[in-house]
C-alpha cells in the first residue's frame, strides 16, 4: 500500500473521530438529535464522556498521520494502529451487545460499523505489513533518533540502525 494512501487514511480517520468526538463531548444533546439517536436524559452526561474518548482517539489518529509524515520508526506507527484498533473493538462490542439486547436504536449500529471498518483495515494492514512496506526510505530511517541513541551513555558502542527491540536485544546479547 502506498504511503500517501495510508497517510490519507490516517488523516481522514483521525479528523473524523476528533471532529465527531468534539461535537459529542461539547454538545451531546445536539449530536444525538442530529444523529437521530434516542438517549435518556439521565445518560446524556455519559454520552459526553464517550465523545471525549472519541476526540482522544481522533487525536491519536492525527498523531499517527504526523508520525507517518515524519517517517518515524514503523513500530511506533504499528502501536498507534494496534491501540486504536483495540479501543474501536471495545466500542463496537459494547454497542453491539446493547444493540442485540434491544437497548439501543438502529442509529447506534451505524456508530458500531464506523468502528468495525477501521479495525478491519488496520488489522489487515498490520498483518500484511503495509506500514513497513510504505516507508519509502530504508527501514526505520529516522536518523535523529538513532544519533541520539548512539550517544546515550546507558548503552555504549551500539549501532541503532534498526529500532526493533528484538534486533537491539540480539546485538546486546552478542556483546557479552
């Protein structure tokens, strides 16, 4: 998958989640009215908390887009994808459970679907190493991070040309 496509995905999903989350957090009554979601007046404060969570999820997605733009270590980007997928899966399962019990209206199913689709995209992408393949430069080439790590006093004389922990651990074990 091309880097520009993945960065566009990150920008879109991050912006979408942050915008929707901000509206739901700030104006939960308005957001549920526009979405035609029926919510008990007692539960509206909890809807606001859900909005704050999705705002945070959106910021994580935008952070991922920035990391992709800066060509930061692939493992960091994979971590963003994994953690946001976990958060989305939890949301989709919870909504699905309440939807199956008949506690939520049909509009909530769209909300659950909007979480399942990115989970599938990110899961397939992680499985097929899209992020690693999309890096146009040699693997994990954020040289500033490597220069800082090479100058670190805690691990002298190590070559950090690859930031995978297993490679670093193997190099460290060979030095002993």
